[in-house]
């Protein structure tokens, strides 16, 4: 459906639900120069908000986020997407023998010189009668979007892929992250009130994680507690996502 500087549609991979769920995608096309945001938008912006009100015969809906890009938005760093993005969706039916109606209501922001709130709606029927071989023309687009979703690592897998050490000489609370294989970028998601900058350190294959904001009402107990982060390490061809608890930042 048309929106301000963007359009949205629902696509399906076809082939029924041989794994117990349907594979679909929420596809947003943006005008040249426009951007929309990741679930953690960076220093400015708002994340997309998905609602599935109006869906029928649905047990669960899981939407995934492709790894974002870092965008300079008039001197402020934003995390999001340009040109187009497809959010992969896995839809599990309540009754696998009946069709599923997938209804998506999306609130999101589109920025190009100015930022405008956008709303879009789309509906799609998913048919259980399709054979696994009945892939749709959009199946390759959904597969490509799924490949851009970071792989979630266990703590053991994380420790095999990265090392993280506190830099006690830095003026702000800072950690150095070194991936064991090459990576293009690093993004951090923190609890409400906290903000951690991430950037390359200047050393080969090393990133800095810098605590630059804390909750204004942080108690002494909060200051002494470790801070749970979700880190997204963007790489080629595979990106990774993992949880980490950083030691007392202040």
C-alpha cells in the first residue's frame, strides 16, 4: 500500500508449511534517498511497530530483522535501511488444515530531509493445500532476507567468535571487542536509559563499545550491577547476534 515516500506489501514463499510454519515477508520499498529504521534506531529515529490485529487461524507470528546499516543523518548516526528491506516472518497456524489470514499493521518512520510517520496495512492468505514444490516467485527474496538476519549465538559460540575486554585507561567506560573473523560493523542494544556507542577502534578488526548515557535516576545498586547488552556483529556473508553482560560501567 502506498505511504509517505514508501510502499509496503506482504509476500509469501509458497510451498505450504512443511516445517510447521509459513514463510512470509513484510517488504518495504523506499524512495531514493529515504531511510527507515532498525529495531534500535541509533541516536535518532523510531523503530517499526508491528501489529497483527485481524489475522485469523494464527497461533504465533515471529518477525526477524535483517542486520542494519549505519547511516549519517545530518551528523547523527542512525541504524536502519535504505532503498528496501524485507522483514522475514514465520507464521504458525492454529489449525494446519485451514488457510491462514495474515494481517499486518505497521507503524514506522520514513526520513528523507524530513522524517514523516507512516502507517501501512496489508493482508495475505496462506494456503495449506500448496505442495512443497509450489514455491512462489517471491521465495528467493524471502530466502535472501532470511540470510541477512543475524544468527543467534549461544554463550559458548560467542566466546569462540569474539573476545571482549575492558579498557580501564579510557576516559569513559569502554570495552574492546575483537572478532576472530572479519566484521564490517557492530551495533549495541542496551536497557532503557542506557546508550552505548560502537565504532571501529582504528586497530585492525577491533571495535569499541563506549557507555555514553545512563538512566538519570540510576541508583547506587544500578551503578554496581552489570549491564546486559545485545550485540549485533555485521559480517559477510554471515552476521551474528549475542547477549553479553558488561561489568560495572561506572
